[in-house]
């Protein structure tokens, strides 16, 4: 994603901020409920479980203190008197905890992490926060300093409107007892986190949350990276409940979606690899038995990438590409621009796939030093960008690719995530499924035609010449034709352009005006942080907040869809594609990085 120089600089930043790893960490283990599920089933939702529910009172347990555990009831003494969770819990609020512990985490420039957070603008935190949150402020060092902070709360509330003051006055809680000495569940959390040997334990011991479904959550990196460590930012605390609200809305949508779910992996630890043995990209092959899809008009991919033990730092350290590819039986090369699954008249032919009965052989300890990608597993159907050291889940609409599954039968899929190398190799716990449903769109995609594609396609002045115009004829009965494209930019020698500049992509039909895909958010220092409410995993341990050229760390790459229908003509049509840096052509001899792209033509009836 980034140049070697930038990655080294960021690695230095991250390690300066959250290093000091403990020796003798326990060996990672698969969750006790890990399993692999085959087959398909009509379900409400197969992955969210309890978190799809809307509890009206506390669940009876068992309780725990680790991420994903069910939080227990608790009582804490506050400056306003005792506060008990079960007296207030109704499944609508989130509960966020931050512990004052100055002197515990300091950076090279003298910045104190905890003091910096507690000196932050509380009024701005509340303005950015969803309103269904309780914030608990605790102390574990310097009781007098914490009392001084608590004394400022009325003044900081006074900076808000009268309505907001009334709302937040009962939702800010200054806890009077030392955190590690509190009896009950809250104290148990603090003590367990202080005893943890996880990679980013210096942060996690003093910050956590309980979401509206009563589950324990991590909070992540509260601030932006600097050359000497971290600039703490209290307002980042609001990112967590913003994301929980996004998750909750998604779970509610999925729970009411009468979907046929095709599990590919369920809680599968991915240790398999392809490529050179000293690089070890994570790869898993899975199969699904596809039913007759003619009654569906919607296809989604549901991917969850969890960390070992659910803890920040037990996932990969870097923002790398992950993708899903459909495996097909190798055939003779089709004509340029034609799709191996589409006849010359645009009709969908049967799709033959490789039997996955030998999929387990990728996990063997074979002596070879290079393991190639299985033949025929090249058609990209979904793409994600991994997080910096945090978990994530994404549900992505890829309905335009339904024709690839038109013929009932077994399909083989290849899931990939680039090698994670720093500071150690880590596996992912992966769950992935396809979701078929019907939104009554009034028509369905019936054929897919390849246009252009490239992995690490060099972004330079010769880019356009490598993507010649494509001709196509619209089959009779077609009601809509679309361009469907995944486009992301990565790395560069010229000002990190492909990743951090607004490269633009222009598609013109029959010489008419171009329809364009642009990434103006790549110019923004908070372009990805601003999209937490849209599904970007918040508070990752890296420079996750910068806007990028077509992607964010910890987010799915959502397809760009352009409607060509109004400009179609009888007989032959021509589609051209060119790319610019903003509105300017690329300068000869300069390397602007790489573009990863997959562009298809979609026919609807």
C-alpha cells in the first residue's frame, strides 16, 4: 500500500507508540467454537448470533472480561452517587470507559497519552458522539489530578446548548474509587487488562467499552501518529459508539433479510499460504453448493476477519489488500474483452469450476519454496483492505456478478490476504459467506463481460495505452447495461500519488461525454475517519484516518457502478477508458504508483 520509506517511518511511529512487547506470549489458539460449515440454509442471519437481538434487560451470563465476552452487571461510585448498570440497561445505549493514569504512557517528545486525553475538548467529544452513550471516567494514578478534571465537567458542559447540557449531564460519570481497587466487574476488567501480555496492552488496560448488546469491545488508538509517538485526541473516543451504531443497523437489516446464506468458511484459522515460503500470503480455498439463483436479484459477500483471542494487536499490522476470487476450470483464451462465461450474444453459459476436494493440500508442509496460485482462480469478485491490528466485518453488495453463479452446482472460491510481516506473522480467523436475497428490483443481471483488469498495474503515462477501447453488441431483450468496477490506488514514487492523490477514471460510450470515478477524499487528512459511520473500522493502530485513492484501511472496496443505458445504440458500441491525476495527464517518465482494478460490463433483463 505504501512505499518502503513510508512504511518504515510508520512502523517507527507505531512501535514508538505501542511497542514494549512482552516476551513469552502464549501461543495463539483458535476460538473454542471454531468450526467449518458446509451447505446452504435459508436463515435470518448466520453470523451475528446474540448481537442481532435487541435486549431489554441484562443477559444472565456467563460473563467475562475479554473482547466479545458478555459484560457483567456492575455498580460504581461516582461524584453523583452510585450508578448500577442493570438499573439503566435496556439495549439502546453504549458504555465507554476511559481511565486517567498519567505517567504510564509517554512518547519521545514528552507527550503523556493519558494526560493528553483528559486535557482534550470534552464538548467536542460530545458533539461528535451518538447521543445513546454513557461515558465513564475513572482514575488509577494521581487522584488529585482526576478530581481537578472532574471539577471541570460542569464548565465543559456549559459550552454546549441548553438541550445538549440537559441530555449529557446524566451520561457523564466520574468514578471516585481507584479503578484497580473497584470490586466487581469493572475492577475485574481493569485487573485482567493490567495482567494481559498482549501487544498493545498499554492502551487496552485503560480503555474499553460495552456495546448496546452487552458485549465487551476494544477501543483502539485514540489519536494520530507523529514521528515520536502519538498525538492524543479525546474526540476519537466517539468513533467507537459511532461504529457500534453502524454495526447495529447492519445487523438489524440482515436479521430481517430473508436470505439464503452459503457459508464458505466459519471461524476458520487461515495458516495456509501461496507464494514464496518466506512471504507466506494467507490463502484459503472453500466451496459452496450454489442453488438455482433465478429467484434472486441480490448477492452480497459477508466477510469477518477476527484476531486471535479477539485482541487488538493479534491481527495483521498493515493495511493490505484482501480479495475473493472465483475459481474456474481453465479453458482456451477468449477473445479480447469477451468473458469466458458469456457467449458472443451475451447469453450466460454454464460455468465450470475446479473441484475443491484437494483444497486441504495447501496446508501441507511441502518442501517447495514457492507455491503458485491454483490455476483458474483469477476472477476477482470482491476486495477489502485489512485493518491496522484490529478486527473487522464487512457485508458488500456484488449483485451485478450474480450471472457468474447462474448454473446450479459446486463453486470453488479463493480468499486471499497479503502477508503480514511486522512485528510478527499472524493468522486470521475468517468467516465468509455469500448471501442471496430478493429486493424486487424488477430486473436481474444476466451476463458479465470482462473489460479491463490488472493487479499492481503501473500508473504512468503509458497506462491508457494498455487499456484499449472495447467493442460490444447489446443482446436483444437487454434492459440495462452498466460498467461495474473495483478501483484502488497503492504506493508511489511521486508524492505517494496512487494512494494519496485524487486519481480519476473516465469511461466514455460511443464518443459521448465521459462518466467518471474520482477520489477527492484522498486529499483529506481525515477522509477515512469521516467514514466510520459508513463502516470503516475506527481507531486502528496506524494512519488509518487519512483519505486514500479509492479505499480506507479496514473497509470493503465498494464497486463503482455507471449506467450506460441512455447512450447505447443498435449494433456495435464502443467503450473507452482513460485515467488522470485529478484533471491532468501523467508526465512521461514518472511513476505514480499502481492501480488494482477489475472492470466488467453488466447486462440486465
